[in-house]
């Protein structure tokens, strides 16, 4: 996942245990330092310790996230949420990140993975197509129109049609013996509406 890029970026190709210990100690010593919390999250991530990383990601997120690399931070946070099984939270974080950073194609790709994990397969494919078209426009130039049409069709298929408003009920007449009161309508869960972008 995102940890491979973090490893390449930091040049830490060893087992990462020493940097991990240092980062976790710094985060414990500076609980209100967003950069210390983010670095601890990245250090855990590099070792594949997503559950541990999530604690530091969440703390850094609550502190506002690192301002100098917010897109990369949100990508790592959302990817980690997905990897620990919190797919709805992953979709929420990554969808907001894509809205805030529409030029960041990798965010769209990770959102597509989260959507797929959440069972929104048509929308996941549409989002991944969107990421590819945005990141390599020249490569897709001869097919851009066709792929764009397929992408829109997938998005439309993924979003349920609007439910028509119910007709105004007639005024109730006098109750009859043996008639039953209408039951209370059951609450319905809202379907996810975050789209990419």
C-alpha cells in the first residue's frame, strides 16, 4: 500500500525497527505535535502495523493533519482505514480528500480501492477510470471520449434514481371497527453519495 512509497521517499529500506521506535517515542513525548504523530503513523505503516498506525493517524487527523503534505497524509490514513476493515470510514476520508485535492490522481485510485472494498463496484471502476484519465491524458487521448462515456454510464448506474415524492394522502375518514392503524414506516439508511471526482 502507501507504505512502499513512504519507504522509498525516506530511504529506509532496512527493517525499520529503529526508526519506528524513535518515531513512536517522539509521538509519546509530543502528543500535540501533528508532525510527530504523522511520522509515527508512517513508521508503523512501513512495517505493516496498520492497527498501530491507525492510532497515530487518528491523533494527527484530530490535530488537523500536517499542512505541508495533507494529500499524502489523507491517502495514508484512508488506505490504513481500508486495510483494517473500516471501509466506510476509508471512503469518507478519501472522498473528502479528493474533493480538496482534485488534481491528485493517486487519491482517486485509493478511493476506488476503498469503494470496491465497500461493495460499490461500478463506482469503484468509474473512479479508477477517472484516475487513469486524469493522470495520463496523452496515453488515453485516442480513446478519451469513449472511456469518458463508459465512466459516466458507470457513475449513473451506481447512483440510484431519485425516489418520486409520494402523493399527498387524502384526509382520513372516520375510523371503522376492526380497521388497523397504519404501521410506522421503518427508517431507511441513506445510501452513500460521495462521488469522484
